[in-house]
């Protein structure tokens, strides 16, 4: 039995390793580079489980995260975020001893890097294939040309086109997800063909829903999913995983029960789970997590005890199922988070089912 | 000029101290106990600024936070959260050397405490005056009686009735806010009168909107606002403060510009600001923050540069105003957060405009 007194992020290492193995196998079968995004777990120790699957190249979302993983022996890192020009010294320092890959989407950034980089970096041109967060429209070949010209420098090696199809998270069904993947792939392949002067350029895609639910599209060279390492209720709602594939759960004390409205108050709020919400099929109201049974040693997903309907700073309100109505103050429940990346970031460390602590870069 | 390279939470100490002074003055003028909630700043150093205003009693939202502030010399702490029975040892340890006040809302919890407390604690009965998060309905006098009977013990001193009118955050106008305050006050006063056998019992209320926008209602003995120390865009939208009263801003690098859709991408996402959103008057779409000018030394609220419309883990999308359209990658903007409590919790420490670091319990 684990001694848990306050909100604690539990990690089922078997599920986690199995998720890693499944994605590594899929990448091998499709003969694509597997460059997992480490922003979800942000942990050197969990990173080692990827290494055991043969992973040598990774993706991160900040220079700080690149520094952390470089310090833990990773020598090939894509910083999948528009270059933060203010961190040029840190980028130069990193590029002096590991392989750094940057994302460029403007001439200004290309010119700045050409002038200020003191060590060789690879770079991708970030393409916006429909998410409309960042990147150059695939039709804007003239801008891509200008960026490539502005980036002509011995310190900047063009490596290809990269996209993150975040719009996959808004696909209403499998058909829409397939269309999103097809559009992205076609656009990237057209660009790769157009810019044929760069024969070693590759195409890199990333989102967990497509990587989990669909075969890797022909022509794709690299996949960069991240969230699959833990999964979460959002991925469950999207159809990327089963509930039993979710590798993390926030174990929370029950502190009050309101039988008249079938609610329980848990010690577990926005500072633990994050305010990210999602919709479940056939339920019009958003949720912040799903509470399941915690038996003192592990959680199981056989019985839903309640839905987290509301979060304040430290409180969560559980809307109880019939099975949850037996809960009492002083008992514990396991909450499957809506967005494991944000929950892991807030909680900063993990406890395994054996009671061992696993640190992250935020510990 | 401050050197800022990545998202950094700046604190304007003049504004912060002025906010503290204004609330302390209001409490003095209304002759009520000022027991500020420290969950917003979670910082021993900022706590000292309250002490300079004569504050000796505080509110916190967890046993861990009580331990932190007790370690920093606070000797009178209300833990404004339903008692977490699993932390009874920690509560006993705290109560052995400082004055601890607990919130009880069930017979089970009262019986448990009667049996397990080894040192004297004060307790309030938590009343639900309309927020429907926690607490006993004010009409449920029979349950209150049972709780008081179950709590009869030398280690449990009844101190009165306490509410948090979180529904004040949903008031559509000043009239509704007044009605919410009146309902809460009338209910608490009726209970105080009914349970006249406890002559020293007090009435304690808490929310920042009422404490800022309205006079303290006659009969109230204690106020426990917290957020006012920093304020934020949510309090601005509610009418509790002016934009220039907001004491914290997240300074963020601009990393990409998309002129065709008048958007900028900032390095500043859900792991910095939190996913809390709010609505501004006459704008149908929720925002996650307001970007204003940062001149390298301070921010000002004269010119709005953009609204944060979307957040992913590290990215924020700014919808730019005309004034914001001149922004370039490598420049900095100051983002006024929607919910300063959650932003401060995520960022864990502050930088003053003089470049000094201020630590919190999460640093």
C-alpha cells in the first residue's frame, strides 16, 4: 500500500513502457524516423525508456528543455518551436556540442540566425497545413524561397519541411482525421518535390491522434508524437487510446460529500490538473478529468466514480456516478487527467506504483 | 533595462503594496478583521508586506501552505479548505505551536477530529450561501446542530460561520453582486443569532469582487480576500480593479508574426499563464490574457497590443490590435494574466522591476 496524503501524480510504468514500445514498433514497421516529443513527460528517467527502444533523436518545445535533455546525454534534438531569438547564446552553446534542429518560418529569423549562429544547426521550414497556429502556408512558395535564400549559410543546413497538425485534435470523426493527414502529407510532399535541389530534405509530422489512429502516410520520413507516452482523457475522447492505456492518474483525497447533489469535493484542483477541459461523447458539459477506483496500490478503469466538473485552485468537484456515491471523506480516488502534459508539468514529479519517485526537469 | 530571454513573471511592488494598503485601510475603516488569503502569492516575502500593514492572521488553502507560512513566522492561520483527514498528523503538528482554524461541514469530519486532534484548534462551520461548491446550506440548522454536537471536545473551539461567495464571480452587474453579498450576510447573521450560545462566534466572508467593489456589509466580522494583492484581467472584467491596478505581468518573447491574420506567436503558453479564460465586455470570444507594452523597465496599460486568444503548452497566439502590428520576433510584450493566482503558481517566483527575485513556496 502506498501512503498518499495529498494530490500525487501516479505513473504506471508498465502502461507507459508499453505505450512507448507500441509507437516505436509502429515507426519501425513504417520505416520512419521516430523522434518523440519529450514535452509531455519532461523527465530524463522516462527518456531512458525510449533509449531502450532504440530512440536517439528527440523533440522538445523550448531551449530550456533542450538544455535539460542535452545534459542527460541526448545529442540530437529538434526544438519544435519558432526560434526565440533572445536565446541565441543558449542555442549556440547547445549547437557547439550536440545536433540542434531549429524551425524557421520567416526571413527575419533566417537572417538573424545567419548572422548570429556560431555553430552549425539543421533547420526545418515550418509549414502550416491547416492548424493556423504557426508556419508558412504551403502555397506560399515565394516566401519559402526567400527564407531558404536568407538562410544560406554554412551554419544553417536545410533539412526539410515540418508540420504539426494540431487541427487533428478538432477532427469530428475518423474520416476528417484522414482528410487532415492527407492534406498535410500532400502539401509537404509537393513542397519536397518542388524544392528538389535539397535531396536530403525530409518530411516530419507530429500529432498523437494521427500517429495513433492512422497508418503513417506514405512519403512521411519522420514522426514526432509526444502525448502517447501517457495518453489522457482527451486522447481517449478523440479515439487515440483506451482508458486503460492512460499511464498517469492524480490520486486525490476526498474531503467532502454532498449527497443531495451527488457531488464530492476532492483535494485536487487547477494547480494540480490544469484547467484544460474536454468533451466526452454524448455529454454536453465539459470535464476536467475522470475519477476511477484507487485500491491503495493501483487504479483500474472498470468503474467510473465521477466526472470532474469544476476546478478552483485546490478544489475539484466530482459529479458522482452511482458507484461513486459510497465515497467518504478521507478516502482516495484516482483522477485520469484531461491533458497529461499540463498535469505532469504542474505536478513536476511522478510516483510509480512501487512508491519510487521519478523526477522531471521541473522537480 | 532588465535582461529577459524567456517568459518571466514581473511584479510591480509599488502597485502590489498599494493594493495591500488599500484593502488593509478598508478593513480598518469598517472595523473588521483582515485575514488575507495567501494562496494568490504563496510567498513569505510578499507576506511581510502585509505584516507591515498590521496583519497578523492569514488564510491559506492547504495544509502544505499553512506549514510554509508557519515556518515563516505566521502564528494564526485559517485553512480555508474542507479538512483533509489524511493530513491529521500535519494538522496536529501545526496546532501544537500555532493557532490553526479549520473548516468543518460534516459530522464525519467533526467526529474524526474529536477523536484524533491532539492539540486545540478553532473551527468554523462552512456555509454555502449560493456558490454550491462546499458547505452546509444555511437552512440546514439540524445538520449544523449535529456537527456542533459531534465536535464537542476541548480540542475543538467553535468560532463561527464562514462562507466563500464564489458566485460573486458570476454576477452580471453591481446589483447582482449586492444581492449575492446581502444573501450571504443575512444567512450568516441569522445563523449567528440562532446559535447564540456561542457568544464569541464570528462571521467571515471572502471573495475579492465583493471586498473590492462593495462596502463591507454591517455585521460582518472578518474578510478574507486574496486575489486583490495582484488583481488580474478577470478582476478587471468583473469591475474589481482598473487595468493599472494589476501588479503582475508575464513578459514574453515574440517569436513569430502572421500579418495576414494580424496574429503574433509568443513564447508564453498554458504552462506559464494557465488555461483559465475570461470574457471581456462586448467581446464574444474568451481570452487568456491582454498584451501591453513592455519598455524594458516596466509595462504600461496605455496601449493594448493584443489579446491572447489561444494557448498551447508553450505557445500563445496574440490577436493583434493596430498598435500591435509593429511587433517583431525578438521583441518582448507584457501579458496581464487572466487569473494571477494560477499564473503565479505556475511561474513559482517573481522578478521585481529592479531585477530582484522574490521566491514563493513553490520556488
